[in-house]
């Protein structure tokens, strides 16, 4: 593992030789990581995100002009009552799985 460390209180950058992941640490606590596959995770994010690209779920076309979703739900999904959802149908809930919509949540299938 390679480590770049500016001080005990500042950011430490670790390059993990096993998976070539980059880990960002502050005071010995991991705050973010970047995998060799390009996946970035962090304990928190800040800013508007206005210039982010490639986010927002699956899509087709230049500039993600068409949003897409799968045709079958193959997991249990629960709306806990503090969110709403939309799915473009038709949609099938596979055998043995359920979608639970707790009031006041609403799930629209268009």
C-alpha cells in the first residue's frame, strides 16, 4: 500500500495494491474511496451536483434523454411512508416478491 500523508490531521491517500483502490482518509478514518472500476463512494457529499454526468439511473440515448426501468421486480420493495415512486409499465412483480406501499407514500405505474 502506498500512502501520501500531509499531516496527522489532514487527508491521507492510500493506494491499495490488492484492488488498486484509492482510499481517502482523515485522521485514520476512511471518508471516501475510488475503485479501479471507477466507482466513487463517500460518507457525505456537498455542493449542488449541477455539473454531474452519468447519474440519475438507467437511460438510453445521448445525454440520457430516455429514462428506463426494468420489466420485472425481483426483490421485496417497501415504501416506508416518507417517499413516493414512479415506474413506467407494464411491470411484473416476480413470484414470492412483494411491493409494499405504506401510507402516505404513493407508487404510480404509468
